[in-house]
């Protein structure tokens, strides 16, 4: 198994009442409520948590990015990836990921990622995302062309990584006279690409067509099984068999010395009233053209309050159905076993704390995970045959069937 | 009034076209939110003219061409539609009436063919960047709130759409909004070269603005009037952006007198 540590990097030091008064904590919630003194402290605490996660035995550190909202302070995952490339030694740096449609110059992204891969000595996993709806609005990118830009930027980046330049690119959204960046990735044929997602069928199908692992983000067990069903069907059509090495799963998991304390801290996963991406107007989270046309009717009804929020499950429900894991290692390990047995992923991300959970409690959670939870999960993984893409020597992708390895490695 | 509705292939795009009346052709170009069928304003126009009311490509049942990505492309499609009409009906003395976003399309058409039209009527058109205010951005508000913003009197909205519009109406607004994003996302709802190109338009133009327009600031009307050599600006009281829905008789009278 490949076990990853994750945090949204919550910016908890802001005036919550101001958010409630405004009625939203995303996109249009004023950044006058951002306190850079607290921001500086929190960034450094999060760096400390990442280093601790490496020291206690995590295999990977998962990074993401969001914009204009206190639920996530990380506005550019390549910045933290660069820092971790230089300050960690062993963990994979797993970007889940760079929002491709936001890039007006994907070649620049390809260069940055190549630099991170070289500085980290080939530890980069370069996931790509479409970016949330609010990300499109925050950066001025047309939501109606989100998927086109995602796919074209991906194709351009992979070509930039794998074909010697110079070459010319005349696409629909990107035109480049000269593609010939001096820096290329250390890993050959190219760094592994993993694709995280929540809902969109189109993304699952695309990931399976590329033979890239799909990472389900905090979905519940039955929905996750449906994702694999869809993935495996497309994999079969593409001439390969899906399975654990193509499956990742991120779940919220807080460990403490007592169940009571863990549950109290785990309630912080609901700090934005349960909205991962902050409280927002539905048309900010899903601007027209961004979401799958098959959801149009359901979405417009939700947008005007005729339908309840599909993500609106209560804390108790989410604890019950395994979307939030909380307790002592003894309580939580059997629950992780159940998730693994039911959904059979080989990549597992643990989103360990959120909201106002203290620096000390977060450190304690990471330490307990390393000492007790991770070794037990590894044993379960072996027993269930959940071999990660690294352990299984899985192909880099459909286009490049050989596994990714650093150039010059023995 | 007897309206016919048909699907017309124009420049490879299947357009929904409504038609009624007789006499000189008058083309009505619609808002970004589309239009309810059967507004009294359209009937009044059709009692004096052959009214052609196409739904923009990608709006209100017209096909969405994947390649069509800016407002000038829509204008070019309509030039092709009018060429077809002229070939079959032999009338070229066309009056263009553009409502809001449709007014922007009409203005672009006029710059592409500066002497082709008999008259131009622009009602609260987008297309020119305001110097002081902003054009209201639908990307940040819900479907209902955006359409309500276009009314000075909310009771008029309730009367036309119902206080709580149906789900199919919302779905159509979402489809129309998606197409608007495809053609007018950035810069939002204007073309920086339009004010310059309008200087070459010799068509007599009536610009109409609802006094209470909260979607496109009245200063844009003043800028249109300054940019077009043969234009005058008329302001309609007790109307917002949707003058044809709030003051249909007054708007029809202004057009008739023009």
C-alpha cells in the first residue's frame, strides 16, 4: 500500500462570525479577514506536520490547492512541493493536484514540475485536477471550457516531458511557437499521474482511458464501489484489467489517545458546515458549463433551494458510514479494514485534522498514526493483496507502459 | 397573432426561428437569458412588419456550434440568415431591434455591414465597457436573481415568469448562461474595439434605455450615442433592463415613431 498524509491547510485564524454574517466563506468572502501573522505561523506549523509525517513512516504527502477561501491556505501546490522536495528525503510528493484549466501556460507548469522532480530526486507524483468551480471564478478562467482546457493542457505537458524539443503546439486553447524548456523530469518516461475526483463520471472515464490511478476523495463506500465499477468497465474496453493499483481513496481520519477526544476533534471536519470548499453560493461552486450536463436538472433545483445538498450528510451519518474515522488506533483500525475490504484501494490518503484542531493535537494524531495505525494498515494491505502502483510496477500510463523510474537509478 | 416556428439551417447551424406578420422585415435579437414566447411586444411589432425572431446559436433551442466562441460569430451567422431571407423574399430593407445582449449582437452586425440596414434599434445593449460602473455579472448570482435584476418592478417578473419559475425555465437559463460564458466570458460582455468601429456605421439608430436598468449602466447608452454618427438616446421611465417586458407599448411606440 501507499499511505499518504493530507491536510487542507485550514486557515482557522479568521473571524468566524464575519463569515456567518456574510453568509459565505469562499470566493467573495473578503480577504480583509486574512491575518498574515497567523498565516505565517500556520504555514510553518503545516510544514512541521509534513516533516513529522515523513519521520513517523508515511509513504507520501498529498498536496492540493484552492483559492479565495479560509478552508485551504495553499494557493499553489507547487510552492509546498518545492519546499518538501528540498526538506524531506523519502516521501513521495503527491500533487492532487495542479488545476490544469487555470494554467494559461502549461509549458511553464511542465517546467516547474520537472524542477520539483529533479530536486526531490524523482519523488514527484504529478496529479492533475479540473479545479473547483470557484477556482475558475477566482482566476478568471472560463468554466464552459474547463474540460477542454484540462485535456489539452495534459496532452501538452506529457508531450513536453517526453518528446525532445523544440516543437510547435497549435491547439484550441494553447498555442506555443516554441516548446523547448531546458528542464525535463528526472523520472522516465515521466512522473506518475494520478487523478483525484469526487463525482464527475467524465473524469473517471478519462482517467481509466489514460490508465492513471483515480483517487476518490471522501466518497462513501457504495459510491466508491460504483466509481470502480465505471473505471474497471472502461479499463476492460481499453484492454487492461483495473484493480487496486489503479485505486486511491482519501478519507478523513483523526486519531487521539481517547475516543472522546478524537470525536471532539473530528467534529472540526464539519467546520465549514460540512462544506469541504467553504460555504458558497451553488453557482460559485458549479458555474454553468462546469458541471456534467447530466446533472443539469438536479443542479438548478439545488441552486434555488428545491433540492437538498448532495453533500449535506450530518457528522453522525458520516462517522457511521465511514466517511469520517475517529478514535483511538484500536477503534479506528477495524474501520479502516472495512473500508479496505469493501473498496480495495492500494493508495490510501489520511486527512488527519481540520478547522481549529490544535498544533499539539495534530502532532499527536500524526505520531499515533505512525506508531500504531500505519503498521496495522500495511499488514491488512498485504493480507488483502493491495499492491500500490510502485509495488506492482504498474505502467506509467496507457501511452507509456513502462513504470516510471528516476533516470540513472540502478 | 399567428406565429410560426421552424428550424432553419444557417451557416451549418440549426437555428430556431419564429416568424409572424407581413411587410418590411424586422429582426428581433434576444437577451442573454433568452425570452418567454408570446410577449405582447412581439405581437405589436408583427402588426406592422414581418418579424423574424431567431434564437441565438446555443440559446433557447437553437443548436450550439462547438466552434462558435465569440459574439461577432453570432453576428456573422445572422448576416447569413438575412442573406437567405433576401434571396427568398426579396426584401433588404431590414430593421434590426436588439434587446440587451441582442443589442450588442446587432451593433456588431452593423459594424460588419455599415450601410446594410434601414434602421437600428438598440435597447439597453451590452457591448461597450462602462467607464464608471460595471455590467452586472451573472457568474456571481443565481439564475432567478439575475433575471430579477433586469426588472425595475418585481411584480412584472412575477407576472411573466411566475414568482417561482419552473425547473425547465431554470434549466433553459442555465443552458443560455453556459452559451453566454462560451462567447462573452472575458472580457465580460464587451468588445474593446466596438466603440471605434461604430464610428463607421451610417445606419440611423435609436438607442433606448430603461431608467432603472441595473444590468447595463445608462452611461453605456450615452457612449453608444456618442460613438454612432446617426444615433439618439431615449430613456424609458418605470423600466429596468427588460424594457420590452415592463413597458412594451412605450417601446413599440418609440420604434414605430422612429
